[in-house]
C-alpha cells in the first residue's frame, strides 16, 4: 500500500492518531493497536510488523520522556525485565512465521490489550512488594520473544503483570512499560533488518500522524488525564480486529 493510498483513507489516519493518544496515556507505544488497524484495513503482514515497531519506538519514547520528567520511573523495576527481553526480542524479530500463525498470535496478544483497556487486568495493589528477580527475568524473556516475533513492544503484557503482582503503582508501571517497549522495539526491528527485512517507505507518512497523537497522549496521561470513554471505544475497535484475524487466519 503506497503513501497515496494511505492518505486516501482518512478514517485510518484518524484512528491511528487516537490509538497513539490512548496508548501513550498509559505509557504504551500502541503497536497492538496499529497492528489491529492495519489488519482491519487489509495491510500485508510484511508491511505490518516493521511499521508497528517503528511507530512503537516513536510513541513509547515520547511517553517515557513525559513520565520520566514526572519522576515516575524506577530503574529497579525496569532492568530485571530488560536483561532478558532485549536479546529475546532481537531473536523474535529475526524469526519469521507464516501468515496463519502470525494472525493467531497477534489476535491472542490483542485480547490482552482489550482486557487491559477495559480494566480487567492490572488493578493497583495497596501494598507494593519487592520484585522477584528470577520471575521477572523469565517474564522478560517470554515477552521479549513475543514482541519481536509479531512486532509489539510487550507493554500490554508487562503492565498487567507488574500491577497484579504489586511490584509498582499505575504511574510507575506506565513509566517502566514505556522504556521497556522502547528498547524491545529497537531490538526487534534490528533483528528484523538483520535477517533482510525492509521498512516500507510508504509507512513513513504515518510517523507524523502518530507523533501528534502520542505527544498529547503522553502529556495528558502523565498528568492524570482520564480517557475512560475513549479507551472503551478503542477496546471495541480492537475486538472487531481480533474477530477478523481469527476468521481470516
């Protein structure tokens, strides 16, 4: 799909900006949302994975900046996951899977995204407990491999884990997830490019669209902005994409 065709679909561009805004609000890069939209608009898999990773790097980097500026980032909560996730994300980016399995894995990952958006996963515990290093290393490896394989940063899985286990507050989780997504996406796209993959030039115009959405989302999200209604709308959009992925797999 060319850049001209992209701009012939204003609904897609609007939805991409909304996705970037909503995900940046909670410290995420939005790859799962971008992938869902690209799938719904019948983009080829070869376009989806690298494009989602690049957009993820941009938005998660912006989100991390704002949350870090608000002093919400905790290094001790970040590094145990990153140690294993980065190399495994590189491995996932290097590997390729058939379109059938790609759609099934992506649809399953999107279920986590919907549950996260609806608040069904990851309620903040009143008491914060120390991170279990060994469990965090294992979780990081699993998320990293999945991230590189399908083109997400892994925040939609990491955030619920941190919150459910009581390892961090909502804002701390958002800050850690943003940097986690950022480094995993860089590692994943590196593995993808190393095995001969190419970034479609026609995806470049999308950068400006998601930058705007991501910038304002990260700004307001780090300032306790409430996006409940919009997140519910996005959950419906993702649910439709999940259904389509399973049906067309």
